[in-house]
């Protein structure tokens, strides 16, 4: 992956890009308004014939002025084009309107990150998630997840689940290749993966570890399945080094979990995994590493998501470069025995054993 080794833009492209950045918050909000007011959908429905400004503001009951400034912004942003006074949609407009990943990312950016990000520089200086107060008064976002107001709550879970759900089926096949009998799902969240494991293998036992609020949601979900008797719940604040993990499992699964922590915290968690796991057990780490992406937009999305951790989530974690992770795995006494890239949209699974 060498997307970031050369400055490939001409001076003209560079100054154009600089203006896109200078106006980025306005570009974002204008795009969201075009989407949410139904303007993009109306332009799309008009197909190749296109639609006039008057048709848009009349049908959508907007002022002429309001529809005009948004559509003109849409021209500059590249969401629509205009010929003979008629607007038609571009490919970018189509993605904004219809692509699930783009919608999930935009809603997450708007509902979870947008307001807080105004204080990003303070977060960098203090190491604190200074933007989190826009959502609630919690030490980290994780204590707030089960009680967060809408639409932030749905946008957070949709973002989290969109990426992990897309990788779970491939992940199951990898995990059950070595026929585990008892799996700790650390950071198991609402129980989605635990339920998939219980459904995949009729004998496997699961123990979920997470904050009490999340385990409450998981319990409620799992109670509706026929698998409840094969699950244990272990409430934990993993940031407290003194809180150890239940012993004896032959596999530990951590999906999109370790990225929620700083380097020192990751080593502490992995050391506790070392203490808990059976001697020949396997640790499965599923992460989105920006350096392992096939495509530049994938790496870009992860680099931007890092700043959500900086400003909103906890102030000290990120979407890591895999080289950093490998160093931490080694420090905690594990070696990577297998690495599977391109799982789902953007994940890598690292299978680790005790050294
Ligand atoms: C990004 S979510 C990943 C959820 C799930 N594994 C997945 O792949 O979708 C991170 C999880 O880590 C949990 N978590 C964060 N901080 C924690 C802490 N201090 N102690 C225990 N769990 C924590 C959160 O509650 C959340 O369920």
C-alpha cells in the first residue's frame, strides 16, 4: 500500500482541493440538506430529462431562494449538473443518495461527531475527548452508549454494525476452523457476534465481556433466542487493570475493540488475555488497519475515523497502522500465526498464540 508516498496533484488540483477543504463543513451540510429535503431524490427520479428549479421548489414546498442556493451548491460540489435549465444527478449524487456506506458515514459524522469536532485542537492538546460533552456527560463515549439520545444513538450503532456485520460471516468461518469450545467475546456490545457463534456451532459456549450497559442490551437480545443457556455475562470496566478475565476459554474474540484503547491499555488488555487463555488457545483480533486497505478511500475513511476517537470516544485511541499493533501484540507475549486481510469491507483478522 503506497497511497501516501507521493504528492501526485498538479498545482491547480492542489488549490482546488484546498478550497474543498476550506469549505468542507458547508459542503457537508449542503449535501445533507439536498439529501434530507428530498431534492437529490427528485433530481434522480427525473432521470435523463432532468428537472427545473421551479419544479423542485414547487413540488417540495421550498422557497425559490432555498432550493436555488442548495442546487447551485450541488453544482459546485459535483452532486448535480445543469443543462438548458434542467438539473440531472451525477454519479457522486447517486452515491450520496443510495450507497449505504456513504449514508452510514454521513449520519455518523453529523449526529455523533459534527458538533464536537469544533474542539478537535483542544483534544489533541489535552488528550481528552473534549467533543463528547456535545452528546452527554460521560468519561468516554462507551459509558453513554446505552443511554445516548437519538439520533446519535442509532447513528453510532449503525456505523459500528455496518462495518462489523459485513465481516462476521467470513470471520465465523475463520474462528471455527480451529473448533473452539469456549469463546470470550470481549467488547461483545449488543451480542450480535455472540448470537452468530451460538447459531453456527450447537456446542460452543460463549462468555461476553463488556460494560454493564452494553451487556444489558445484549442480554435482552439473546433472551429472545433459544441459545440463552450457553452464554455467560461478565460485566467489566476493562480500563481497570485489576479486573481480570474469566479463565479457561480456548479462544478470545475481539472485534473492533482494541482500537478503542491507547497503546498502553492495549498491552494491558492483551496481557490479561494471556493470563486467561488456555495454553494452546487462540486470540482473534479483528481490526480495520488503515495501512492494510486495498483502496485509498478505505484508508482515508479510517484516518478520519481516528479523529472521532480523539475528539469524541476517549481522547487516546485510533484506527491503527498494523505495524503499531504488531509491536503491542509482541510486547504482551503473543505472536501472530496467521493474518487474513480483506475480510468484509475493510477488516483484517490476526490470529495470535502465546510465544
Ligand atoms: C466499537 S464497539 C465493537 C463492538 C463489537 N465487537 C463489534 O465488532 O461490532 C467497542 C465495544 O467495546 C466496549 N468497551 C469500550 N470501552 C470499554 C471498557 N472500558 N470496558 C469494557 N468494554 C468496553 C464498548 O462498550 C463496545 O461494546
